[in-house]
């Protein structure tokens, strides 16, 4: 797992990339993950790229150094999610800017102005030790000021509504409480973080026991830190769903009913909430129409659902079993809708056209072709995970239609290209090229390479012969 300074440097680097370079990097990383290759930090980078593309403007551009330093202890607990979505013990990254505005204008305006000026001066002078003391002192005063503000809100409904208006979320009170808890416990959490492995490839065997011992030893009677400690562990895991193994290990059984009786049952609740968040992210990305690394995101969802269902015995009617069933149903419905649209998109692009339907010199829209190609790749990934995601029937039917459409249709396009005139040839060539790209996704590169040669001969061979 990347350290905090490395994460900040990564974000700065990704923000400076040109769109084409971002797309290329996303594609390469996604292919690496889907092949099953172990590339440390790849999922972190993909998540950052998706966030940069989705949000358009990064958080670092919206808040200055004083705010970033103030919020630094929150980094393991931030989540790229809609502010209103329930994420216990975590704060949506998009909430940081309104939180800072609330603190620096409504809670402690004069103090915040003095703090900001002090931070800027210390940064210019390079006085890092002084800077650290300045930030810590302001965090301590902010905790006290926010606690006083919350005490006032407990007696005044109008103040609670005003807070929700400031932060723009129905979870305003929970977010402020989480911020207070994390800042108040920053030293204990930092000490715990130092005792944990920086990156946990697999939470099993000796590593599992080591992590549990660290948690039990460091937390002691600090039950108020347990939620944040588990989230901290999850942030170090290569496969975050493996956090459920702590609960199973603590209970000494994989039975959901027994696991639910231990304090570590919270680990299962956290993992299921994270799965639900990933499904929401996948839904938003698919509905946005943007070609992002959704295949790798789908793999994360699939692996997490399969991991929880295989590690935890969810037989019987338990809350966790119902949650997982609901998630599978939700993602099945989402993917079914998306997959059903693909044959129509392919057919629209590669269906044979008569000469009267072709504008002389026109070609297919490249963005449309690229997006459809990406959706085909996504459908292939869906087919690989169809069993766990309950989409066997739709993937089998859609790929049957695609096989027939592309196998016979591409050859028809090549035949039409061979006899086409100068005015229509660019369009038919673009159709043949698109069909070859689609075939590469459905049938594989070898099959597509053969078709590409045939299309090249059809598009250029006859003219070369005529010139000779």
C-alpha cells in the first residue's frame, strides 16, 4: 500500500497527465489486473484515475495547504463516494472542502485565519518542525471548538439544519463526529499504523494472527478506536474483503450467527458496506457513458462478493446474508441492462448499408466505435464472472447473438468493401475496421488478425492491381 507522501505525489503526477496519457495508463493497468498479474499499487492508481476523470477537478486544487495539513490524519478514512451515502467511520473526500469552510468561517474564523497565515509563513521559510507544531495545536483547538458546536446543536434543531446546509449532506452530524474522533485519536491511530504491515498481500496464517495481536494489544480498552482501527487495517489490504478473516478468526468459526456475537463482527459490516460502495461506483461509471476502467472495478466487486461468500457461512436468514443477496440482485440487474444494449450498438455500427444511405467520404464516429469496443471488453469480463454475479443467462444469449452477427456480418462488410466505389469506400472501410476490432474482443486477436488482412486486401488490393 502506498504511504501518504507517495499518494500525494501520485495524485500530483496523475493530475498533470494529458487525457490521452491517462486513458493509455488506465488501459494498461486494467489489462494487467484482469490478467491476474501482481502489480503493487495498480488498484490504487486506477481508483485515483477514475476519481480524477469523474470529478474533473481534484480536491488538491480546491483546498490549500493549511486545509490539507489539517485533514492529513483522515487520509486512511477518506472514501471516494457520494457524501450522503452511509459509510460508517469514513468521510467522503468531497466533504473536505465544505468541512473546512464550516470550520474556518462558522466555528473558529479568526483562529483559522491566523493558522492559515502561520502555515503559509512556515512553508515559505521551510520550518517543518514549527509547521508540525502549528498544525497539531490547531487540530487540538478545532476538536474543542467542534465539540462545543455539537453540544449547542444538541439543544438547537436550527443549528443542526444549518450544519447540514454548510456541508451539503444529510450526514453532516456523523461526518463532524468522525472528524472529531479521528483528530482526537490521531496519535493513537498513528502509533497503531506504525505497528501494522504497510502492505498486506494476503491476510492469512501468521499475518492474520500478527494483525489481531497488534489490534488487541494496542487498543486495550479503547473501544472507541475499534472502528477506525479496522478501517486502518482494511486500507493496508491488497484485497480489502479479507478483513472478514479477522472476524472469523476471532469467533473461531465461519458461522455467521457466531461471528455476529463477537466485537470483530464489525469487520464484516465494514466489508459489506465497502462492497455496496463499489457497486454504486460501478453503477455511476456505467451510467455516465464515460469509458473508464470499469472492467477492473467489476473484478473487484466480483472478487469481494465471492470472497465473503466463500469465507463466511451465510446459510440461513441473517442480516449479512440478506445484504449480500440484495447486492448480487442489484448488480445482476445493472449488468443485465448494460449487456442487453451491446448487440444493438454493434449492429448499428456494422450493419451493411446501401449506397444511398452513405454520405460520400463519411466514416463512423471514432468515439462511438471506441466506446462500443470498450463495452464489448466489459461484456467479456462479465461473462468470466457470470456465475457469481447471476448473469449466466444474459451473457450466453448476448454472446450467441454477437457471434452470429460478427462472424457473418464482418465477411459481408469485407465483400462490400472489395466492390465499393471511391465515394463510399471510406465509410465501408471504417465499418470493416470497427468490425475487426469488435471481433478481437469476442473471438480473440488471432481471428481478428486474419480478418484484418482480408479487409486490407479488399480495401487496397484491387486498387493496386488496377494501377499496375
